[in-house]
C-alpha cells in the first residue's frame, strides 16, 4: 500500500522561506518512471488547489501561476522524496499542503482527486 508523509510545515512571516518534504513508500502498481509527484494546498474554507508537480526523473516541473518564480519542486528518486522549496512567502500561501502521486497527466487535471495522498502539513504565513 502506498503511503505518503509530508513534513516541514510551520509558522513563518511574510517573505520567509520553507522547504516541505514528502516521502513515498509502497508501490502504486505504475512503472516508477511513468508516474510523478504533485503538491496541492487547501486554504481555510477553500477548495484544494494544484501547486506544483514533477516527474521522478526531475523533468517537466509544472507550477500554478500563483507560485511561479517563488516555489521550486524537486525530486530525489533515490530517497523516494519530493521537495517544495517555498520562497518569498505571502499570507495567501497559508494552507495545508498535501502531496500526491499519480501519472503526471492526471495530476494536472483540474480538480484532481486521486487515490494516493498524504495527510498534509500546515503552513501559516503571518504578517
């Protein structure tokens, strides 16, 4: 059974940086090179939104417009870990951040709701 575990959230101030990590264990049944990792976030009272995604090969990073130029997604296949480096944080980045794994094409579908999610890590950006 696939398990995903996020870490690295916390309380920071506007302009600060944080790095989130997501460790994956188990096997989805997909060929490793076929699937990808994604980060999503859900702010209080709002829908869960796509943030970024990347193949395990490290190629084809994708970003939501709201985080382009500030967030960087990276993957370390040897450690089964994906990272989200978040710089220049804004109050509106406050949310629970979740990682997910699936085929890249599925992660990029609007309102994605796949089978494999972590439990989330809370990021709070204070002014």
